C-alpha cells in the first residue's frame, strides 16, 4: 500500500505544477492543455483509489471538454494585453500555498494508513443491517431504515427542484410581454 501513496503524492505534485503552469502561461492553448493534463491525472488518481466509475467518467468528461476548449481556442482571435507583475502579491500567494501544503502534510500524517477505515460508524450497520431489517442487501437496509429521514429529505429536495424547474420553464400560463403598440388594440 505504501507504493500507492507514493504514486498519489507524485500525481498530486504533477497536478499542482500543471495548475500553476496553466495559470501562468501566456498562450491560451497551452493553458487548456495543462488543465486537461490535470484532469487526466485526477482520473488516474480515481483509478488508483479503486473508483473506476469516477475515473472513467472524469476521463470522458475531460476528453469532451478538451476537444471543445481546443476548438474554441483555435477559432478565437487571441488579444493579449501585458500586465505588470506585483512581486509582493506573488510572494504572498506562494507563501499561502506553502502554508496550505504544510497544513495538508500534517493533516495527512494523522490519517490511518491507506486502505484502513477512518471511521467505525458503519460497523453497527454492517453487523445488524440484514438481520434487523430483513432486507435483501445492505444498501437497501441502510437507505430505508437507518437513514430513512435523510432519504425522504433528498427525495423532497429533488421533487421541489423538478417542480420549480417546470414552473419556470413552462410555456402554458405565462403572460406575454406586450409592447406599447399591441396594448392599444
């Protein structure tokens, strides 16, 4: 498991470098390519962390976004205006980034080794989920019984969002805006 952690640190370093290059480069196409490389590194991280659904979805989204952004950049006329660099602002950003990276390092050191559970909250669910509820699988027992109010709240939020979108986007029952000439008829 130690090898995976080392690879994760290397990929995160690559992502930080790619992000800095994307922000600091003056060529827009280079910036788009760097952003795509950062996204692909994140999809590799998802694959290494045994989340292939996230990794593959992110890879597809990155490919589509990269194609669209490259097409937009190639057809667009780029006008570049030189701006002055404020040394104090750059130093403060670098110092802030160093501070955040230091805090992140100490926070990651306090976590258990990769692959071990962080919280033991799921233990009662897994021990008594099927026998206590009589459900066919663990997910159903947790969603329906243990987390029923959360599920009801989520379903209510989705329902309200759909009704709100329908109300805003519907064509029937909307008032038409009239100009001054049409109201005189």
